[in-house]
C-alpha cells in the first residue's frame, strides 16, 4: 500500500493504482469520457486532468506514487474541462439527458448545440447506432478489440472527416457483430444503445442462466419486469463482459406460452388445476407405484438448469422418500466422461484450474470445443491471450473461429482423438520434452506407457486420423516446450464411445509434460449448461452422493446427518432408465428442466421407451416435447430470475442466484414440489425446508469441500471449492502438491477401438452435431427471444465440393438420412467443415436432429456418441 494526499485528504491505495482509481476510491467525482476500467488507459479526452505535485497530468494514465499531492479541481483545470466539453457539445444533438456525456455537460451547465445529420441505424436486432451522438472517445473500438476481440468498429478518415463505422461500412446488421453489447456498455454518449431496454429502477446481482462459464450480471427491473441486463464489472469469471445470450436473451421469462399453472393430463388433454390437486395426484400415483412395483421402478432426473439446492433436494427425494438410487441428470449425455476420467486419474471430477489461468498460459490447447460460440466469454479470453502472444493449438474437425487464428489446427477424422493424443505423446518423447522431475515425483507406469504409445508414431497415426505427421509433431512441440500449457476440451472429446478414455488420453499429456497443478496449466472441461457441474455434484448421479461421495463408502455418514436410511443398491443412470422402460421395468419418471425426448439420442427408441412409462411428472417452464407426448402431471417451474440459490460453474466457482422479479403465475422454485409431494406421501420428515439457504446449509454439512461456502460469504464474492472452512479463501488450482486421491497418478494405456458407427456407400458422410452462438441446447429459452431472428433455424453445413457433387445450393433443403431416421434441413455451404463431413445444430424441435443419432455409448459412463453419425444427403 502507498500513502498520498488527494484534495487535502490522506488516502491509502494499492501500489500500481492510477490516480483516477485512487480518486474514485476516495469518493471524489472526476469527469472522464474515454476511460473504462475494462480497457487499457487511453488518456485521450483530457477531462480527467489533475494537478499532481503541481504538474498537470491525465489521472487515468498516471500512477499514484508514494507521497503524491493531488488536486482534482483547480481553476485552470476546470476551465480546460469546460472548453473541451463546449467543443464536443457544438456538434452534439440534444437527447434525453441520460448518457454519461450529457450528465457531464449538465454538471458544467453546457447545452448540446448540434443538429441531426442522419437517422439512426435500426437494422440490428439488439443495437441502435446513432453516430450523430458520437464524441470519438473510441471506447467502442477499444472494447471490441481489447475485450471481445471481434474488431467490428473501425476508425476511418482523418481530421474533421474521422468517423467510426462497423466493418461492413454500411448497416450494422451486415457487420461481423456478435451482439455481446460491450460497445453499448462502453459508449458514454448514447451513440450506441440497446433497442429494447428500458429504465431500471432496481438492480439485482445474479448469475447467467445459460452456459457453464457462470457469468455474473446485474438485472435491471421496472414494475417487476426485466428491462435491462448488464455485466458485473468485478466478477472474476467474466470481468465485466457478457455474450448475446446472457445480456439480451431474457424475454423467454414472459413468453406467452410459458406454463404458469399446474396441470394434469386427463383423457389425453391437459387441464389446469390448483397446486393441491396436482400434488395430491402425483403423490397418490407414486405411492401406488411404490406399493405395486417397489422403489426401483421410479426414476428421478435432475436438471443442469436448476440450482444446486434444487438438485440436492431432488436426489434426496429419490433416496430418502422413494428409496431408490435411480437418480441422474443431463451430465450423463455430455461431460460424464470428463468427470469420470478426471476422478479416476486425479481424484476430482472437475476442472483442475480456473479461467483465470488463461492469462497465465503460454500455450493453449483447445480440443473438441468451440468456445467463441458455445462459451463466448472464455472464447474471448482465449482469443485475447492468443493476440497477446500465447501459442494456440486447436483440435477440431471444423475450422472454428479459434482454429482460424491458431498456430496449428489439427482436423482429425471424428472419432480418432485417442490415436492422435497417443501420437502427440510419442512425439513429445521423441523431442525429449518429458518433464522428468514431475513424472518421477508424481506419476507411475511411465515406461509402460511410453512403450505403448510408440505404436502410435505420428507417421502411423497420420493414416488413422487423416492428419500430416509434421502437424502432429508441431503440436507436440508447442504443448510440451512452451509452458505453462493449459487445455480446454468439450463434447467433441466426450460424446464418443470411448469418451472417458479420450479424456484420459488427454490427461496423460498433461502428466507427461508436468502441465498440471500449476498456474497456467491443467485439464479443464468446458461445461455446457449453467449448472451441469453442480447438478451431478449435488448427488444427481446413481452411484455417488453429494460431493461425488461414493455411495457405498459414504452412505453411513449421510444417514447420520439426514436421520434417514439410504438404499445401498446401485441405481440406474438416464440411459439405463430408458433401457428399463423399454422392458416395462420403469413405472414412473420425474424430470425437471430436461426435455428427454428432444435431447436424447435416437428419438424413435427414446419415444418407445417413454411410451412404456405409465406415469411421468414434468417440471419445466414450457410444454416440452416430452411433456407434449408423454406427461401425466405438469408442475410450472420458476426461472432463475425468480428464485434464490446457487450455481456451480465450470471452473468450480459457487455463485449466488438471486430473485430479481416475482414468481410468474403459480410457478414455484424446483425444490418446493419435491417437498410438497414428500409431505403428501407422509414423508415430510425427509424434506422439510423453508428456504434455499436452509438447503444449502445442509449441503455444507454433508459436503466437506463446500463447508466454508456460506451465503454470507457468497454475498461478497463467488468462491471456488474445495473450501473446507469459512476461513479458507477457496481453491483456484487443485492438485498443486498432491493429487486429490492422495496417490501418484498412473498413466493409462488406452487401446483405440474404432466406433461401430461408420460410413459406407449408403451412408458416406459423417455428421457431427453441436451448438451455435445464438442458441442454447434444445432452444427452449433462446428460441423464445429475439435471438431466433439472428439464427432462425438449424442448418446442415456442407463442404462446397460435397454440396456441388450432391447438386445442392446454399439455402436449398436437403433430406438427411441415417440408419435410424431422416429429416429435412436447409443447406449452408461452408469450408468450415471438411470434405466428407457435415455439421448441424440441434436447437429446433422441428426437425429433431436426434432422429438421426445412434445408440452407441461410452463404455464407462454410457454417454451417447452424438459426434459420429453416418448419413446420406440428397436434395429434398
């Protein structure tokens, strides 16, 4: 800390702070139009000039030094400010007076004197562009360059002819803008504004309901409705940034087709009832099924969109009320292989490091993930780190945005990641780049592993993976020799029949090079949904209790805290429940926040299974495809904007969720119907809570790694587990001194087994499915927002040569047929996909992309193989 005097006041600030920051901390208001705390100091507007020890300096670009004496408003500086503002006001048209610039003019009693020269550009879905109000502070240009990395805004012309224009040099809608809204946040003059926002009279800090990055944000409301969303500037994950979904896609909350009353299906028609009737109906049915078929005929599915508290109550309902371990969540169909591999090899089924380690890394390896679209804030941070000197390796069959700027882009044939990782390991050994000290102290079975991977030389793997051997060797050199190196992976690794073993093969590389347990290193899954890490971690997993505690090892401890017995028989996971349903062994299913029919693979088989379940409870915001065809009772759920609780993001942060608006209609937080049904079944002793915080405090009792994460602490800042006590600061990096299981990590020799889903003459194209920027998974939320205008439909992406050979043009509809079904999609011709491959998103209920996908599953976790589907394509 350093001491200085500002306007006669003694102040103490951290060393390295700017004068502007110190002045702000002292509570003194100092005008500044070009400054934004998210950006590098600029010093262009000169409004923040102060006297430092008698010398005029720009406060935003000058560091406060020990013993400095600062005057913020001397008369000569004030006169200079008035002159600058008067000149800017000459060309500024009068407005509503609400912009930062207009309020600054008002403080100095200066009136805008400009006239309108051109009409605002209203072409963009979310942004209004009114360059008559531009004061050339360049904040929009800088934030787009320095934070988002999209480089949309450009400065053209010189002198009085200088203008700021989008890269389209025309309409904003034609630009490369990704609608993150950062330029609107940064603009001080109202030249850039949100089209559909309103004046908020209340702001609530909460956490984004979309992907697993876990961005914190401020929700602005007026008369109980959301009118504006802004990023939280001090959030460690997103650091004052949001993507298009988090910032703008909130209108689903008040969508006209939202279900806000309980319903019961009678004679194949849904009828609204009150909560008492719906609860009684569900309790009677479950009691009858329990009596007739036993507890293991009932399954409970948690939700990656629900809070930790709600998922905890759901799994406790399954075990303590129903008496079954048949409980799972949608982590099963995405990152269950990641959790399995990390837990088996290192002892903790979660990210080893933090998103903050991106800025520490010298090399970044992105495998089977498209962060700029699916995890946009992390994608932007990776892109910025690359632009600032880090090396970037991308392993992906498609040429993604990050692949386009990567030092090396490896495009393996889908399903060949394991031989590729073995070949990289072989090349690292050939380079002599093994971290001998780390391997000796913290691993075992190195020589066995090296002998094994010698079978997969880059030259041999080249033929399997469809990659040049020299590219594999170049990737190995970057990852092993330019450290620290961090890896991020997505569903392109896990959604394969060897998904768990693929992640193990990636972990092998981190162990071999010592890229683990240190800043800027690690193996980090990019989690797809806002609480997919938390839903499984809370115990929505058949073989593990809360905190991923092994069921058979820890049941006794949980029973003491719950004061209730826990069944010891192994439960069924989601895919096993579907298998059991096909054979008539599953009599009831309760699914909340999860559209099984739309998201499970092989829709026809899923439909057959669901059709054989006599009683299905659906708890959701909307009439899902599962509810439409098979629901028996519908409980209306609260959105995350209407309830309290916590989410767990992809790098182990626990973050608060806070109600910003009232509950819509008769909806309830997802934990309450479980408590109500338990009470109606005469088992309220197992589930009796008054608030989300009460549930969380019980979670802290059963989960030692979260014991120190009290709501009171979360109200100050988010915390990363493990955090075993309230004095503990949280853990940014795990496995620092030893692995979580307390043993040496063992290298795994993974045999490569080609998938049974292969191409042939009848089905010659490999289809990969995934997400797009503007939508989220099944599209349940985003398709009910203006994002649907930005991307209205799923498409089939084809390579130009394939499209030409098939006689297909851009926008033309094609029939896509697999061995299980067929659909129609509009074709999008792009060289982002490789020849012989295709890509499609899965956001629309019509068509159902999963009519095509197969029954192939990961051997360890049964996660479906969504990433390899053989299809044939023809004009519709």
